[in-house]
């Protein structure tokens, strides 16, 4: 059995081992494959029956040209695969659920803490001599913000949203959330469920942990920002498409939104003309919330177990049943 990994570098830049996957068949691992060159994708798949991809698209054209029997997506999201085309060919497509919950929630709080305390900036200032040359025993260049007693509104309250909520509560924050599957007014672990408009109205911090779909696309937009408190903080390490970036930039520049921390943008890698690059108080990281070594080990292990289950005739985590 031949196995090909089309874009393995982000999962394993060299600090993990492919040994468990290589034990299951003849394995060819590419660091990167073109997202746009179908001929290269087809050539690299060749006669492999097992294909793993992270962000390299697997389209109907590619499936028609190859003899693929199984597709493993090395991520939770699976929109890079034409699921209907795969289903029509009886090719199961699997994903990796719940591998980075802790890391992603931790990163949401890291973005928020950087906004509140500007640790990176003040560290740099010290190394540049600002403290040494200061007449006082301490100095700060930005207002410092205490989280205790403030309200975090979480849009989307699955595993990551719940874990972020627990961390926020540990900082003394009040947590409210919107989730379509939860009845407004009910509570879970000290979090009260409210309407999304209530979050816009009362939250000091809004964290986005919802999936990207027709109801959430562009949920952070000019109309909804107008409903928010002046000086709100927005955290997005969910999906870039949740934010209308030009609208958020305008709100940041005007001061309506005090600051934003985003780990995702609408087109990745980020383009030089992305509106957020020039926005005031916008902290941008390169889609790394998921990427702790611990998370990547879990991802690798689940990917291997997914394939083992398929080989036993009992596939799990199939997203195109």
C-alpha cells in the first residue's frame, strides 16, 4: 500500500516522527505541494491509495485522475476536499477533531493578555534602554488593563469556547456565550447563554470560537460593531472569514474597538494589502494557535489511528458519510 503526504511540513517541521505512519505502508512525504497546480498534485499522488493533505486541495479532477481509496485531512477543517466527489467514489474523508482545544484556548488568552499588558513591547523597550534611562522605578507606554470583573462574550461554545471560558473565569471575568444549540437564559459551568446581540451590547471582550458558515460569515461587521460597547476588545483565532476586515480596521482606527487580536485572516498567508496590517492596535499572529508541539503530536497520533481504523474496515472521524 502506498501512502502520500502532500504537505507535511506545518504538522512536522522536523521535531516529530513519521515512523508510525511509515509502518503502515510505503510512504512518501512532501513538505509542500502547490495549491494551484493540479498536474503537480496528480503527479505526486501517482498510484498511491492513501492520501493525506492539510491545505492542498483535492478536487474532482484530481480524484478522477488518480486511484485514491482514502483521504486523511491533517486538520479539523476539511473544505479543501471535494466531499461529494469523494463520496461518489466511495472514498472516505477523515479529519482530526479535538486535538488543539487547550492550545487554541490558551492562545486566545495570550492574545488578550498581550493587548492588556503589552509584554512584548515592554520587553523590547527594556532591551532598548528605555527603563535604564527612565527617571522613575517603572514606566509603561500603554494603558494596562485588568481583566477581573470584566465580561467576556464568547460566540460559539463548543470545546474551545468552553475551555476559553474557564480560563477567562480564572482571571475573574464574567463569561456569557452565544451558541445556536443552547437555550437563552440557561447556564453551563457558570456561563450564561444569551443572544448574540446581548454579547455585542454588554461584552468588554468578544472572543470568536464559532465555525465559519452562512450565519457567521462576516459576523464582525460595521452593523454589529455599532452595537458594541465603546472600547471593546475583539479576539479571533477561529476563522478569518468571521471578520469583515475593512470594517474592523475602521473601528480600530476610530477607537470604537480598542484593540483586536487575530491569529487568522481572510486569505492566508496574509497579503500585503490586508486592511488589518495598517490598523491601530491590531495584534496579528500567523495562524499558530493550533501549533503547540503537544497538539501536533495528538494530531499525528489521531491521523495514524484514523488510517488504522480504515484499514480494519471500520473508519472513524469520517466527514462525508
